[in-house]
C-alpha cells in the first residue's frame, strides 16, 4: 500500500473551579466550545523528530506517554537523551496512571491499587470524554463516582478516563490519508452538540503513535500515520480555534464526583514554543506526565507533573 499525498487545506470557522462544567463566561464565538487533548503513546522517536516541531509551529500542548522498557533499545524508539532533554532539570511528580493495552480499569483489584498511588488514570476507547460522565448512553451513570450503587465499577470515572487511538486501519479496512483527515474532522467536531456558549461538557482525547514519510513503516502498524496528515490535522485545529490541552489540565472534584478543566486558554496566535506534557513508563510499566516548553522551562499555565503508565503498549482501543 502506497501513501497518497495529502493536500494541505485549512478551514475557518480561565481558570475554572471544581464541581461544574468549564465555562468562560461568554458565547462570543463557537471556538469557545472546542477543546481537545492530544496524547502520544509508545515512545516513538518520530514523535520528537516530526510531531513536536509541528506542535511548536502552532504553540500546541500535548501529552507524551513514554515506555521506559523501550527507550534506548529499538532503533525506532526515543533515546534517554530525548527524554532527558524534555525532563531538563524539572523532575516529576507521579499523578496519572495509564493502563497497558487499555486493560485493567474494569478490575476492582487493579483499580484499588491504582487509586492508592495515583489521582487519575487513562484508558480507552471512546471518541468523547464527558466531564460529568453522563453522556455514555450504553453505560448510563449519573456522576463520575468510581462505584455504582450496586458496588460494581462504573464505566467511566477518575481511574477510567476515556480516550481513543487514531489509526489508519479499522475493521481490516485501510483508510487513505484523505479519509483519515475527514474522520479526524468528524471526531473533533463531535463535541459541538454537547458544548454551548463556552460551556464544555464533552471533548475528545485522541492518542497518536508513530509518524512516518515512508510506505513500509506506514503499512507495518495500523496506528502509524503520515507526517503530512498530522500537519494537516494540527493546521485544522489551529485555523478552527480549538483549545489544545494536556491531560494534566483535567481536574477532578471528589466532593461532587465530576471532572473539570483547569486553566483553559483562549485560542491565540501561533507562538514559538510548545508546552509538552510527557508520560514516562518505567520498567514496571507505569507512566507519568509532566509539562515543559520546548525551551526547557516550565509553562506557568500547566503544572509540572508526571504520569507513570503500566504496560509496554497502550495503542489498543
């Protein structure tokens, strides 16, 4: 399968406390209703080589999940120098957990261990995350509490934040970059019916993996996408006023069992540095997230924390 070229096209179109949806206090434009969190999994070197410069171009923030067992070993993975450059004297504080292969969040024993050491945990696989956890019609619940009234685990909660990978093969059907771009546009705009007047109730958390310019690498894994396609996606987000956030800007109100978004900036013009949240998975396969700018200084708008993720692979939906 060869990679078709992707024509680059563009379209135009505060801080918040716990216990309520995010609201910026005005409805001056539909861009106030558009929020997305971008994640990267599995420590591919191409994330540093190709994705980060594109993020820098638009001043976007992203969260990187690193697998310590893989760093510095396979040639296609990041080196410890890559990770050290990102850490750059900042240290880390483990607060968010990620499940390997999206497994374990439905096991009460596993969740109890996660809850003992981490404040939040991420898994898959849903196209939207609802701040009040009440938008999953097939698994209804009234809040984001960890347990349902019958004592079983809820489908989505602080230890089961819902995200979804972005793959070019679905149900054994290979999509072209053009088709993938249209799917991306549909997914990021699927939040619009739920968000009105600057109030955010739902948003997508999209996970990327490997990026490439070559046909061979592109055909190896469903989760690999082309660099021009990723650039086109980021251009679309920028031109259409999306707020691109890191996952550590997601807060949890334990009193009311609801999520909220912290320190949401308004869409701004392109800047020269990008804030990056990174998650590192150690040899025991846990992961941490922290934030830094490309100039190795912490962003004042994003806290410095790190998330350890269990498992050597998190790209399954």
